């Protein structure tokens, strides 16, 4: 079973993809950037605010699939500057219980969509 997950509570895709795909009990969430859906503006005030907005967007997609951060088993964090790692990690860590934090990699990239500084994708599993 394959089901498309899209919610108006997170930014609409900016290309030919969906916010998430549910296949069986596994949810594959596309990368989210720090777009505030209420204003339509990017949240680029500082890296912590940007990361928080990204995670709130991911939370909205998880909720649309009747899941939460507790269901997340894997994340990928793309950042434009590895010097921001500690600040991003501080915000990221506030969304997960240390004992049940998902597997993860963090990769510095040359450029991200709309010249943001952080993008995060996830995989979650219904338990």
C-alpha cells in the first residue's frame, strides 16, 4: 500500500514530489526547509529559529500521518555550514528523547533550496 501524505499545515512542495509517502507502516518524509506557512516567508533570523521551523514543518507532516517524533527512526540533516552543527543539534535534541533518538547523519552541502542553511528529512515507522 502506498499513500501520499500532504498537509496544508506544512509548506507545499516546490517541485515534483510530495511531503511524504506512507508505504505499509513506513513513512518517508521529504526534506523540509524553514518556510513559515502562515507568512509564506523563510525563517532565516538565526540558525536556531530556522532549525525550529524546519522541525515544526516536519511535525505537521508526521501529524498528518497520525505519527509523532516518537515514530522517527532515521533523519538526515543537510547543513550549509558545519560550524552551525552545535546550534542545530541543540534545537534538534529538544524534539527527541535521548533514549529513543533516531539514527542520523549530518552532511554539509554546498547549497540548499532557496539558499536556506538547514534541511531535514525523516523516516518514521508506525509501531
